[in-house]
C-alpha cells in the first residue's frame, strides 16, 4: 500500500478529524448556498421598526441593530472567513514552497540571501504591519486581504521546505536519479515535492484556523473587508453594544467562528497524525 | 557562544530597522492627511492642508523626510503627535508600562497554566484526563481573543458584577485609597483583560508542551532511564522536564507577537490605556509619528523576544550554537 493510501486510512479512522472535515464541508456548503436560501444580508425591510428583534419564524436568528437578518448575515459571513482562510493559506504555502526550493537548490549565495531575509521577516510584528496597511487602504477588496495575509505568512513554510530539500539533496535515491539522467525539473517534481508535501500540507491546514482568527480580529476592528459586507468579525462588533439586550447578534457569528476554527484544527491535527505517524 | 549571540543580535537590529523603514514608507506613501482624515472625508480647505503639511515637513520629498526622521531617531527624538499635541515619547511613556503589566501578567499566567496542563496530559497520556484537557485546550486555542474577552465581560462584569469591565482604575477613588488599595484596585481591573489574553495562549502552550514531552518520553535516554528501573514519576521529573526551562523561555520569547496583537483587541474591549489603544487610535487618526513609534517599540519587543528564545535554545542545545 502506498504511504498516501495508508495515511488516508489512518485519517478516516480518526473520528474527531472526520467530524472536523464534515463541519468544514457543511460550512462551505452553507457559504455557497447562502445567496439561494436566505434573504439579502444587506436588506433593511424596516430600518427603525425591526431593530434587535429576538429569533422568530421570519428571522430564525433574530435581527441586528440595523434591522438586518442575522441568519443570512452569519451564512454570508462564512464566505469571507473561508475564502480568506483557505485562500491565504494556499497562497502562503505556494510562496513558501517556492522560496524554500529556490534556497535549497539555488546554491550557497542564493540560500544565504533568501534565508537571512526570512530571518528578518520572521521578526516583523505581522499584526502592526497589517493594521497599518488596512487602516490606510480603506476599501481593500477580499482578494487584497488574502494576498497581504499570505505575503506576511509564508516564512515558516519556506524554512520547512528548505530544510527538507537540503536533507534530500544528499539522499541516495536523488543521486541515483541524477546519475540516470533526470533533469533538475524532473527531480523536483518526482522526488523532492512528494517528500516535502506532507509537512507542508500539515502546516497549511493548521494555519487556516489561525488566518480565520486573524481576519476576524481585523474586521472586528473595522479593517480589511469593510461593512456593510457581512464578516463574522464586524458582526460581533455590531453586537458588542447590545450584548445584554440582544445577545443573538454577537452569539451567532461568534459560535460560527469558534465552530469553524475548531473544525479546521481537528482536521489539521488529524492530517498531522495521519501523515506523520511518529508524532501521534 | 559569544559569536552566536552577536550574530543573533545583528539580526535583531536588522529586523527593527526593517520594521521602521517599512512602516515609515507605508504611512507616508498612503493617501490621506494627518488630523484631516482621508481625502474623501476631509473638511479642511486646501490652504489649511498646505499649511499643516509645511508645518510638519510633509511637503518635502519622501527621501528627505525619511533622512530627517532617521536623524532624529538616532538622537532619540520620536517627534510630536499630530493629534495629541504631545511628544510621542511622552505618549509611549504613559502607555507602555500599562501594556507591559497586562501582557506580563498574561504571559506568566499562561505559562503556568499551559505548561502544567501539558505536563499533566503527557503524564496521563491516553487517559480521560488527557482527552478532557485536550478538548478544552483545542476549543480555547480556536477562540478569537476578542470573542473570549466579550464573553468574560458579559458573564463576570455585566452579569455577575464581580469585576470592573473598563479602564485601569475606579474613577474618583484614587486619592482616597492607600497605596495598597490602589494596587488592589488596578489588580481587580486587570483580571478580565489578562484572563482573556492568558487563557487563549495557555491553550497554545499546553498543546506544545504535551507533544514535546511525549516526544521526549519516547527518546532513547528516557528509555534507558526506565531500563535502569526508574519509576515513571522520576522519569518525568528528572529527565523529561529537565530540558523544560530552556523550552519555556523559548516559548515565552516567541509568544511576544501574540501578546502584542492580542493587546490591540483586548485593550479596546476593556478600555485599558496601553500601547494597543495608542496604536488603534493613531492608525485611524493617521498620526504618522505615533504609528511609526509604536511599530518601532513592537519591533524591539518582538526582536528581544526572538533573541531571548534563540539564546535560551542555544544554551539548552549545543548543536544549535555550533551551527549543526
């Protein structure tokens, strides 16, 4: 049995990991179907008469201080969180893998320059930079949020990839492939990437939850994806002042946020245990 | 060891310089005027704007502005706040101790809680205790710190009225109290914001400590100790936890960025008058000198944390400082 098939079997037997995957899939389905099954998240059918209403048949999770439907906004908020979380993690992994390969394969000088740069970059206070950029960039589209979070989050991955490439370069099977006439591209594709894939997949999947929390923190401060576009962060901000009189406004997005991040972390832990049996 | 420390110190300085340069360029290259809001929102006349720009030297070319800023910085001058009309150094002097108190308390609490929980889980591996603590740390690790802060505020502040929810002191009480009374008053205000920061980070520490200990417990020298007939408790205390001091300092050093990020959110929820509040206000007011100075201070704190982590790791593990 191939190592990947064996890992898939270990993952399927890990009940919390499967549960996390199911929740992630359900949340993704809800985000995609939200426009079809709920009312317009920006609609204010009666701007002054419907503020902070408790859950009812018409509004299953109540309404917010602007008379908007909380259920619809919570489901639409999933779009931003998942897009930013998954998108930025994938982009960061791609960047980090690219730089890690370049440093590992590119000779001493390249390696030195890239890794000293990464050392400095790892010491930058990410949150201060992101706060400054988004405060200045008033109307950043979600794609810009994805790019900027990824651009400040690939450094660790590049270190992981570089370290495994440096080890693998010396391995006998790589030397054998080279002796048999494989080019550099073929060696990277067939021999290096499959080996660095496991640790990279694990670190990316565990990163998704952190990125979702980071985006929520930014939009809680009113930065990044801006109101009126619903995000879980800005919905919690809307509900903050009516926490006692209308708790559903903040509880719905807050619970969705925690549930989603727990699910991603369960799936990520499961992937780690499945791909690296020693660590389990 | 000395050469290693000097090398790491050079990286630390380089990263602080990088932070200052990047932040300076970001805030000065951006649209919008200090004090006057963004171009769309400003109410000031073009003449007023021009006068302000000239007053603060913002009409000069960017390289010239940067050289002037760097020159002032080299003399320890951080400039004036455009908005607060106070020297930036004075603003920082007021705010930084409050953030260090909040962050330091949270750091110590989260280390104690997290390392104890992780060690207990490793000692009781694959038991119900391990599973329960594992579930609790997973949920806490997945909670946004501002959401936990709001929940604590709702339950213990607004609901039970056990603890104050805003500021650092009770207004109007300061002069009537003894020094001890004032300290207790600050401590009561500290509980909820520090707990919000500490609980989330404790979960991260516990997850790390558990897997690190489990890995050590499987190591050769621990198996050798067991083979010599040592009991499990002695193995855990004498061998597995021995490397714990170095890794604890490393963890504490690397967690600085988390506490900085968390303080921006938590200070805004609990009205704590610290660096996070200063940063938040300055960013929205485009108070350039304050933004750059906050970035500088954060950069120094993060770099100091990383340096501490590197040195602690090198002391604990000779392979690292020898560059192997």
